[in-house]
């Protein structure tokens, strides 16, 4: 049971892992590489952005293009090529082999260096800028690390950089820094100062360095990545402060990340801020229970200070992996394109970052069509392999297969767009599976428009099974999408089976409307009493068709019908409407009442008829009608109101006819409402009416109380009080007398208040006039003498002159004023005195 549960959990984990999208994609390097590895085995490989250089066990070096085609071949040695090195320009190559041969030569020039050592040379590394004359340097590694420099007379001068710690098995040169690995650890040397700046010992000394070699990789000019056994270290080269140097190198190395992996490391490469690790894996065979070689793994990890986070992990199927050792695998990479080459003796696999096409492939494989469609839309300018339309069609088919017909139909709008052929194809596909209803809601109705047959096919489908749905489509679809005659005939055929079906009748009316057969449509609407009948009449101007159908319209909706008739008096006259409604007085009243509300003068010839109609059907509006109408025959109205004993209306008519005393008498006798009688007397403002009211009320104590409370401001209360008989008991007499006195006092206070306001206003105006008179007066050449009418100022300014200016703003030359006969020195303006006006009045005239 435990074994079974473990297997199930493993299956689940693998299934969960399979749901995660891989980060890289893989393909074999074929063409010429396939031919080479059929007869030979790969031993090393170097990658340049322009080409590849492959070394084999039989001592051959092949130059390949990125597709694996052979472009050039070099027979370097009869034995294994250990290392190939290229400078950054790709113009110079260094090669070393197992028999001790070292060659450095130009691929496009004649310069060449040959040397044969007495021991295998495991590594060679040319200066990254070897193409430049002052950087003609390279290093070789066997038992010693030698630096060759070309000096005077183009001679190569070797110098020993390091020895005594076993074979040099890996060298990486970046900028001015050389990193190499021997049996004891990793060293870094500054080529400029010839100083070693660090020594990083290897962690697991139990592993044979020839079987589990060290992997070195420069991420940039100052960051070195070291992988050895199952340990990874990321080192950063830093400048030492001047005060700390003394006898120390001017640089030092700090290990910024360090962690262990599950498997043995065969190669390393940087990927942005992450690492790509090629791992050699051993596992126990389930059949033989013997340790054997498994497929190598390529992992992407995120380095952490003391651990790492696995981003992705892929097991690679390379040819002959069962026979390979850790040292047989190599990982090379192209910095510019994020290409990673996994080299094994019998196979070369290229790993590259997945692009948007690969992402869409994975989404489609996982049937995530919605996400795939979205990704394609976002990256439609960059994707090369996929088309948005193809993905969309696959998505629609997927939804149909799942039975999600409505969603599939909805997606058709976005995916099919304006492609009429695809639309029609999809419609027929939905018809085959019996789902025309699902796609009906989303069919295009404008730009594009499909063949009429498509829409007719859908309408027939609804007509056979869903009348309501059919009616909805007829309302929503423009009538020019299909052949209206065919659909009308189909509806008529169905109505023969069910003549009273309201849905079909209403739909038939709409179809007639589309076909401009408005008369038939109107007949159906009126039969159904449908609300759209008024809209139809207005929209298509069908007033000539309803002249004999006014009663039907009024019965259906009198409010709307009357509004429509009144709005279109020029098409259906008032006389015609009244005539049509002659036998339906209640409807006639509704029409005439609304007509009167709109305009009191229209329909004046029917005001006499309206009196009877109001009296019969709408008494509350009779009195307002009598008040507002100027064409109402008063005698006829009085007769009708008296016959029906309408007291209020009779009182109004009597007063309007000048018989106020009879009206007052009717109020007192019929209504016995003293307040209404007093109000009526106030409206008429007739002393005789007040006298009649007092005489009628004098023997009725409640009426006397009402009079005392209300007549104080119209009639002298003393006249009423003197007539009250001695000993008569009057309810609330004291309160009434108090109110009379209070009203009198209030009148006195109001008069006093008005007097004070008048005095204050007079004083304020007097002060204002005084301030105005005291202001200076502008005298300039535009002013004239009011007597001689010549300019008030002389033309010669040097000559003395006298001017008199009055408060009224009139100006005179002094000599033009008449001599006063009185002894007083006070003079007055002759003009204002003659007009008997006060001072300052000229200012008011100027303002006016």
C-alpha cells in the first residue's frame, strides 16, 4: 500500500509539473553535425555569435553555421581535441589536443603559431581581444599554466603563471582576468599586474578532478561562476581600498552566492539574473538495482545567498547518455541570443528560450484557447508561426465539442469579424448540430451582412419551435436582412393552425410594417389593442386610415388617443372627432375637456354641450370651466345647475349675471356657511350686500360671531354691534370683541410705523440732496452761459472773468445775471425760479 501511494503521489507530482510551462525548448543540431557524429565523437565545442567550432575525438575541428552545416574543416591531430578557443571577433582560433599540440592561427589571415609539448594540453585560451596587435596573448594548460606573449621580431615568449598543483583542466579568460582550475581549486589572475587575486578551494576533494571537472563561466567582466561536483559559487571581483593594499593585490574576490545542487555539475551558463545548470545524473535501475547513468538535466535556478530556487528542470534525451560520464558533457552558450548548446560525444542539443509562438503552442496543447487567443492578439506583430484566426477557429471548435454552444457563438463575433464566408460556414455547422438558436443572437446585422438564406433559415428554426424567440428576432433584425414575403407567408401558414395566437399576430403586424402594408398592420394592432398602434400611426402618418376608428382608439387608450388627435388637428379636425364620438358622450367629454385645457378658445361652439357633459361626468371641473370659459351661455348653464341643485355653481352664475343678492341668499339659506357668505361679500365689495348679510345674521348668534370675527376690516363693527338685541346670547362674544380691538390697535400701529418710515426716508433724501449740492462742479470749455449761450470760459485765459454756478448746475457770466432789487445778497437761478423747481433738479434731468 505504501508503494502504491508513493507511485500515485509521483504520478500526481509529474502531472502537476506537466501543467507548468517549460522555460526552454530543445532541438538537435543536425545536418553536418549528424554526419560528423555518425563516424566520430564530439569532445569539445566553442560558440561564437557567427558560427560554431566543434572538436572531435579523432582530432578534427569543424566550423559550422548555426544550423549545423559544415563550412570548414581542419585536421589538427590524430587524437582527441581537448579545447577550442576563439577571440571575441571570431577571427582567431586556439586549439589544443591530447598529444600536446597547440595551434593558434587566424581564420582569415596567414598568421599561425605551432607548439608541441611533452604532455597532454587540456586547455587553451586566447586573449578576448587577440585581434589587436598589443593583445597577442594566449594561455595553455597542462601541468603548468603558461602565458604566451608575442614580442619583438614576432617571437612568442612563454612565462609560467602557475604550476605544482596538478593538471590545469579549465581556463576562462574575460577582459584582463584569467580564471583557471587545477586539482586544488580555482585561481584568478590579473593579466595586467600579473598578480593572483584569489584562491577558491574545491569543496569535495573526494571527487576525481579528471572525472568531475570544474565548470567555469564569466557572467560579466567581474563575476565568475564556479561549478564543481555539486557545489556552485558565484564570485564577484572587487577593487580594494587604497588604505588596505599594503602588499596585497589591488583586487579581491567575494563569494556572493553559494549553494549545493542535487546532481553533479557538467556545465554552467548565465541567463539574466538566473543560472542554467547542466547536471550529470546517476540513478538506481529498478530491474538490476545497479547504479547507472540517467538522462542529463538542464535546470534554471534563481541563486539565493545560501540556497537556490528551482525555476524549471528538464531531463534531456541525448544519444548514448547511458554510456556518458560527467566529463563527457559540456555546456556552451551564445550570449547575444540566449542559446545554450549541450554537447555530448554522440549528440549536440540546442536549448533556447521559448518565444511567444512556443508559449501559444503550449497553451493550445493544454487546451487553454482563451489564453492562447489573448496572447496571440497581444503579440500579433511578433508571432510568426500562428494566426489569430486559426487559433480562434480552433477555440470555437473546442467550445462546440464541449457543448458550450452559447459561448462558442458569442466568440464568433470577435473571431470571425467581417469574414462572411466563415460566418456562413459556422452557421451551417451550428445547424448540423441543431444549435441555430445559440448563434442567432450573435449573427452580424450590419457590416457584414450574410446571405438572406442564412437569416431565413434561423427564422424558420424559431418559427417551428419558439414563437417568442421568433418575435424577438423580428423586432431586433432589420427587415432588409431577409425576404419579407417568404417570412410573412410562413407566419400566415402558422396562423391557420392557431388564429388567436397574439405573438404571431403581433409579429405579423411588424412584418406588414416592414413591408409598408400599414393598413393591415394597423388592423392587427387595433384588434390586439397593442400599445405600438399610436407609434405606428405617428411614424407612418396613418391618420387618414383612422378617421372611422377613433372610438376604437379611445376605448383602447383614451389619454394617448386624445393627445394624438389634438396634436394632429390639421389632419383630423375637431368637428370630425366630436361627430365620431357623438354616441359615446363620456369619450366626447374626455376629448373636449382636454381640448379646453389646451386652448379656451378652440372648440367654443361646443361649450354649451360641455356644460351638460361636465355636469354628467365631471362635476369637480364644472365650476373651473364656468369660470374660464368666455363663450359659455350663462342662462343655459344656470338652468342646468338649478335642475341638478348644484349650489356652488348656481351661486357663481348668479353673481356673474349680476344677481349678487340672490347668490348671497342662496349661500346663507342653502349652504348656511357664514364664512363663505363673508368671503362672497368681500369679493363683491358691495355695501348693500353687507347690509343684507347683517340683516340675515342679526337673529342668528353663530352668524353674528362669524361676522364680528371677519368684517372688521371691511365694515365698521359698531354698525353690527348696535343692532344686536339686548339679552341675546352670542357665543364667544368676548373673544370677538377682543379681536376687533386688536385689529384696531394693529391698524393704528401700522399707520404709526408707516409715518416713521416716511419721516426717516424724507430725512435721508434731504441729507443726500445736501451732500450732492455741496460737491464741486466741473466748469470747462463745453459749458455755456444759460443767459447769453456763449462758452462760459473766455477764449483768452489770461483775462479775468467772473462766473456764477448755482446748486442746480446752471451757469451764468456774472454780468449776464439780472441785478437784484432786494437788499439780500442771496441770488436764485432765474431758470429754476421761473419753473418753480427746487435746487438740484437740473442734476436729475441730466441723469434722465
